[in-house]
C-alpha cells in the first residue's frame, strides 16, 4: 500500500517548524518511548555490549508479480528497482531498491517458472503487495552468537530464531551466485503465522559478500525515514525488540493499533511515500 505526501507540503511544514530535513529525519526515526526495559520478572537475558550494532538490513515487500511491482515502485518513487535473482530452493525471485545507510527494500515474489513455492515470510499469503517484515544485519555481533543468546530466553522461543542456515541467490542476468547465512526459521511460515504479525525481524550475515550486498549495489535515490510497527500489544512488542538490542529500538517506532501493520516512510525523488 502506498501513501504519497507531496514534497511542497513537507517543505512547508519543515519551514514552519524550523527544522532542516536532516533533523526531521532524525526526529521522525527515533522514539524514546521505544527504549523500554523488559518488565520485572521477565526472563530476558542481559544484552551483549555490542547489541547496539544490530541494525536494519532490509525491508521485505511481498508482491504477487515481480515485474508489475517493479513497474509500480518506479512509478511511485522515480527509481526503478534492479532485478535480483532466483532462490532456486524456495521457488521465489526478487528485486532491490537501496534506502541509504546500508539498507534496502526487497521486492519478494513467487517465481512462476519454478513450479513450486515454499512458505517463507508470507510470500504465499495473498494477491496484494504488502510490507511483510524486516531483516536485521547480525554480521557485527556474529549471527551464531545472537541466535544462541536469544535461544536462552525460554519464554521467547516462539518469537526468536533457533537455528542458522545458508542461503543463496543466482543472478538472473549473469548467473553469478551470492550467498549468506540467515536465521529465519520462525519466518518460514505463511502470512498469518509470522511472529507478532511480521513485526519481529529475522537475521542475516553477509559474510564475504558484505561489500556487494544489495544495500550497496541496488539503485539509489531513496532513503528510509522511519519504520513504524503497529500492534495490539505494543508493550510486548517493545519488550521483544528490546531483547534483540538497542540498535533496533532506536530505529523502530512502536504504536498500538487494532491490527498488526508495518509502515515504512520513504523519501523519494517524487516526494515522501508511505509503504505498508
């Protein structure tokens, strides 16, 4: 779902408020209310000293048709996503658009040529494009260390990954392969079964391919301004995000709402849009 905010209205608002666009981005993205400690008595483990280094790697925008979604994204943003490749073991393919600061958005769709489709991140769950979930970069802390720490939280096992596996993608243009390590077992489900409605992340470590990961090679020109997670139990969601690390709670704003929904505010050459 797209919502466009005309650029002239944004600039007028900034002028009245006396804010520069840089300050606006910072103020919009950070929410002190998210920095909530876990409730007394919760079984959360002490955070690692470097837990603040766990940051957002990418947003996952699940779409029914990849080419149509690429066309629509170009129309809305003014930047055409780059075709990624095929996940030969999943029956999916993707495209990318950089969002600045080492982040990107992945357009994730069933591959009609595959002949099969595995349940992952809700890709098999509907005909309407939607922002399904997000992924965090665990490379700076070690994905094995992170999963081991989260696995010790016995009352959180339904929310956090318990294993790490290898993943790869074959480039559709030149046949080259890029690989990574990923902790996604709790997200290997249909849309309705995603943890906290998709508002908790899965984790990735790009390893030797870090310098050519999509955030650095995808078409640029857009910037993620904020990511807001709406959920009926906002308090619990804040606690779970805090269990992961302050690098997440500094970036994701949590709000209470009737239904789970993830909303990204993105600055584009055509103005500000909201994607959900």
